[in-house]
């Protein structure tokens, strides 16, 4: 396969992909599969690259997109200037921007009043046909937010997205095993990547998102617990460490404001650079690519639930604000079934009969 002379267009494993840089991702653009047809992939990549340049110009000038009044593009401009959008966490806005950009590309000039429920179903199916998995449901949820905003702004009287049933991809159900965790830590140490081992330990001990774990600072550690400000929700927590976590932190040299520092550069990690370093260690350990850093938060939550922690206790560690979110991120295990049946047996009234 020869060199492809189109920015951000990549060819891998028999298919084409548009792969934005981290800087471009911050503008709201995400990677996109472009199929196996080179001509189609090139046209799509060039269109995406034009969108990137247009967005860069918009940010420099500070101007809105210039969309027609009453159109989807104009609605997106208004929404992104609103408090609804501005008060979102920075990481949430990045995800929203990616979906809003896709909506803008598809329907920028369409009048908001002309959007029908059938149109949204067609958009949803088109995304599925393009090979996306989680994105169709996420984009439709963004449509629902956008059109609900249009109702509040009195652009329309009723949202065509209201109560639409979406068939999302199943939520992840991957849990780290103790053996996998130990193998990653051991391999990282053998590769002289103690920082990666430390990151995995802190993810497991404190149950936070990777981005919040990478940003942990020594000033937040009092020798017994860690203060965490979650980037997604703004929630502030003080999470008790385990003995294992205290041991690792006691043996960690303070080199910077942040706790986890890349030994190759002497500088703290970004979320992307730490993820890349972890993948290198994971692959060297012979573990599957399906094992990801984000799965450790679910693993910690599930372990806490299995140990008998109440919902309130779980929420004090993970920062989830509702019991429904705790349920979503805490998977049932066989051990919980055993303990539940044991408690049932202990509390069952003694009748003298076998039932």
C-alpha cells in the first residue's frame, strides 16, 4: 500500500480511517472509520479536513458559523453560547462538540421546524450502516438535547426526538482480574515503567476515572486519603486509601506537583500519553486490547459491592450521584449471589419443615 497524500487519512488492516491529532480532537472532532473504498475514503477525509480548517478559522475570528436563521446550524450556535452548554464540564463539552459537529455536517441548513421523527430514524440508521457502534445512540441523544433546547427557546413547540427509543450498544462489562492487574504491574516494573504500574495501582485503589487519576497531586494526599475533584462532574471527594495504596505512595518519590510522572521525560502525563504508555505495557504483558484503563473504575466499584459496601459507601468512593449510576457501574458477581443466599438462609424463619 503506497503513501496516502491526504491529511489524517490512515490505512490499517484493510480499511481506511480518519485519525485526528489530540489537538484536533480538542476541537470536537473524533476518529471516523471510512470503509474500504479508497475513493470514498479520500473524499470523506478531505471533507473532514475542510471542516477542521473552518473550525480553526471560526475560533480565531470568534464568529458563529454564519448559518441561516432558524436552521439547525443556527440552533447549534445558540446552544453553544447558552448556559446549558457553557456550564458543562470541559470533558463533556468535548464529547458534545464531536456530536454537534456531525449533526452540523448532516443538517446545518435544514430549518429546525422541518425536522421530523422519521428524519431522526433515518440519521440513526445511516450511522449504523456506516459501521459505528456507540455513536448512533450518542448522536441521537445529542439531537434530543438540542431539540429540547429549541423547545425552551420557542423555536418549536414539541421535540420530534422526545421519547424516541434507541437501541444502544450494550454497556461495557469488562472487569480486571487480580491476575491481570498483577501482570501489568509486574511487566511495567520489568520495562522500567514504574509510573505505569503506579497509575494502575491508583486507579484500582481510588476508583476514579483515568483523567482524574493522572491529575492527582501530592498536595491532595495526607498520607491516609486522597482529595479528588472529578473533572466530569466537579464533585469533590476525599477517598480513603487501602493499605496497598498507602504502601505504593510511601515508596514513590516526589518529582513534581502531580504524583504520576513519566520517568522517560521527567514530566507529568496527559490522559492520552498515559493511555499510550499503558497500552505498550499491556501489549508486552500479552493481555487483550479489550482490557482498558476505564474498566478499572468498574472493577473497583464491583469489588466494593461484593465486599458488602452500601450504595452510599460506594458513592463516597466513586462520586456517582445516583444509585442508578452505581448500579450501572457495579456488575453482579457469583460471589454476591453466594453471600445473598447465605444471608437469606440466616434470616429465614425456622418452621421445622423443609421448604
